[in-house]
């Protein structure tokens, strides 16, 4: 039974949903701070896609996983709404059933929203969770450098969905910890349409680990080898290095010297001569005359400039 206090006020609904939708759209990939380590994953933002074949007796399904770790996926032009990922989706799977000849059908068999910010009719909250691998409770994880990213919110046929993306540090970006054998073998036709390992456009590699049931939740696991998962990546960027140059230090030391001179001179004038006010300052008379000196200097400059435009010689009578 619907609670009586939940009145169908459209303005109230918009006000409640707006903060969650905004947080989903504006994931701050540039400033991820977890367990004392900072990561900048903004260069990895944008749409990516990997694919694999899943058994679905009596047939098989070509399954394409589309994802964007920073912002929701954009809608595909010219694609019916039911054949595209729902609004607010960050991770989605689109499946095509294979016919008797092993060829995929044109219409999708299913569209699975795995992670995103959804209304309660589709799923739930994105609820992104970050884990620093070095400080993970798992012994195998603690031996690696990188970040684990968990994204939630999806639901398909009453089953909860989740995406787990392990971003592993690869300073040369070549995915050295991956098994390159995944690119070899298999049917040539499958290799043209399905790619379980892809380049990310930033020198790294993305690989499907699995998509399977884990304690009643369908979990997609991806492994992403990238230099942006290294904790010291920003220190290697010369633009991030700060510090003063010679000129800055020179001005700073000059300012401190002048300040010390004024303070020490004022102290001596006070103790020796009992000076007060402007007389405390060393060369106080000169300092008081500075405005007049500047005024005379400016007048001479103006007179000189005006005199240079005056025609020399005698004027005609």
C-alpha cells in the first residue's frame, strides 16, 4: 500500500531527483581521493566497448558491453528506445542472439542496464565505490598498484547488476600484466565483431574478465591497464611541479631586507633620540618628500615631452 504522505507532487519529485541525477552526470574523475591516494581518471572518460560470447541454451549471445566511467552514455542516433541503453546509464550490455548459421540477429535480444543512476522502476543509485588496491584487505590486491571501481544501480529481469572495474598501474600503458593470448586464436569472424581486449585511446588496454552470477548478483568484471592508475602519475607531469624561480626569491629577500631595515632603524631612532611618528623611520624626511619628488619628476617629464613638439627658431611676424 502506498504511504499517505507521499503525494504525487511533480515539483517535489523533480527536487528530490535532481541532486542524484546531477551527481551521476558530474562524477569527478579528475579528483578521486581514496585512502590517502589521489587518482585522476579524467583522461579515461568517454565511451568504450568490449564484447564476448555468452552461452544462452539452446543458443549463444553476442554481448557488447558499453561503458563510460565518468559520465552517462549518450543515446545512439536512429536506434529505437527499447534497443538502446536507458538514460543515466554508465555501464550497459546489449545482446544479439545467434541464428542457426552462427550469425547475430539484427534486433537486440536484450538490453541490460548494469550500472547507472536510475529511477526505482529501472534500478537504483549508481553508488560509486573506490578501493585503493595497495591497502586492500585482500593479499593479492595489496601486491598491486591501482584502483578498484564498483558501480551499481542496474537491474534486469529482477536481478541486480554490478560492474567492477580494476584499474591496474601500467606505467608504459601496454597492459604488461595482461595475457596477450586473448587476442589470438578463435574464429576469424568472431574476431571481426567481438573484441574482449581493446585499446583505450590513452595508451592502455581494457579486458573482459567475466560476467557471471555472484551471490545472486550479475557482476561484470573488467581489467583496465593504464598509467592513470599509478599513484605517482601527477608527479611525472612537469606542469604540476611548483616552486619559486630566482626572480621570485630575489623579490622576497629584497622585501624582507627592506622590512628589517625599517624595523631596526625605527627601533634605534626611538631608543637613541626618543623619536615619534614619522621621525621613527630612517630617512623619514626623504620618505615624506617622496610624493613631492614624484610630482616634480612627472612635471619635468610632461614639460620635456611638450617642449619636443614645439617648433624651434623665431616665429614669423
